[in-house]
C-alpha cells in the first residue's frame, strides 16, 4: 500500500470524493480483497478517533507535518512502511496518532463524523459493510460513534439501505419526523422537509418511531408507512417506479417516453434527450429488471423505430432515417 491509497481512503470516508471518484475507489476496494481488508482496518481506526476526547488537531499544521514526514522518509523506512502497513498504522496511532491521525485531522477538522453528499446517484459501502444508495441531492451523515454500540445515521433526502445484520448493534436512521431502527434488512427512506417521511420495507423488519407523537410501528416486507408532523400511519400502495432510481427496476404501462426518460435519468445519471418533442409523447408498456441503460434504450428504439446516440452525458433519441 502507498501513501496515495491512505489519502484516498481518508477522502472516501470523509465524503470528500466526487461521485466518479467515489465510484472508482469503491470499485477498486470491492474488486481487490487485500485492499478491501486494508480499508476496513483504516475505517476501524477512523471510527476510534473520537475516543480521544482530549486530543485536538490544527488541520493546517497537521498537513504541514504530514508533508514534511513523507518528504523526509528514508528509502528503507518507506519500504518497511509499504511492506507492513498495518504495523505502520498501529505505530502511528500509538505515537501521537501519527500519519493516519494527521490525515483524519486534515479531512475532518474538529469532529469525526463521516458525511456523504450525493451530487449524482451515489452507491456507498459503510464501515460496517452495509450498503446505501443515495438519490441525487441527498445527504447521509454517520454519527461519530458509528459501529460502536449502535450504528447511528442522519438522512436528508432519499436513500435505499441494505443493512448488514448485527444483533448487537442496531442501525438507526434519524429522519425529519421519524427515527427508524433495524438490525439487518433492505428498505427505503424518504425524508424531505415539505412532505411526510416515507418508509418502504422490502425485506426484514423495520421499527419506525415518530419523533413528536411517540407513536411507533413495526413494518415487515412489502409494508409502507408515512409520518407527517402529527401522526404515523400505514399506506397500502406506492408508485411501482418509486424505487426505480435505486434498484433500476422499471414498470411502464402506456407510459409516455417523457416520463420514461425522467426515470432513466434518475437511475443512470445520463440525460435522455429527444431530437423531436413528439417522441416524448410516444407510449410504451414494458418491464425492465437489472438491464443496462443501453439495453433499455435498444428496446425503446426498436419499439418505436427510433435510433439513438450516446454522447458524453446525453443519450439522444431521434426518428430513424
């Protein structure tokens, strides 16, 4: 492992990476067991930093020391550091937190929270191996003591959660009007200021607690609940495409291509553009599950005798010549 990996890991944990950098780093550690194991070690030490309540860092001074330390390492010491990264991290923690602590101080001055802000649809692997998908414009913050006695988070916006089971450490989400508690399950939370909180459970069990009325409700698979400022209540149905942005499963029945394009943009992050506005009024009935954007556009084009091109962030559909 080299210095660049530790720096990138710190940026990943602090939410400093943009969406493309985040996806690239996540793919890197997910595809390489050695890197993934090393990352989990870094994440554990990262979370332990908040136990050192008496220690405070100056970020500029910390970064200056870090640069100086790296620049003045002798070749032999650098080789030992690379060959035994775990020992180097442990030694750094003991000796005044060392290199890793300086990284933490630089990227998280004053606190140890981890915050993810989704400029586009963002897939995240949390330090406890839970996975989260954030919708564009959403924000997830991990509590400073995440993955210790509990796994506390705060959500603003929309997210899909697939929580790693751990009976000893409940996973808790603070939303606008509710607190949601789980152990291991898959579900969605929508928490936006001007509309009720919405919880959709796909598997497992979810307990929803209303912040203001103290009502609580236990939801099982395929059950839904909403909470406004005054009450918590169950609902029977949601739009079948409500979670298409996260799961990339689509159910269209006589749907205008304009609506279809909007759902595809949410899920894949590319603009679907029509060369002629009349194309947006065409209709389609189809179900797409676990298919790529290209496969879906292929079917739409064949259905309506269209042709398409991928150009940068756009998919352009036009009448076939």
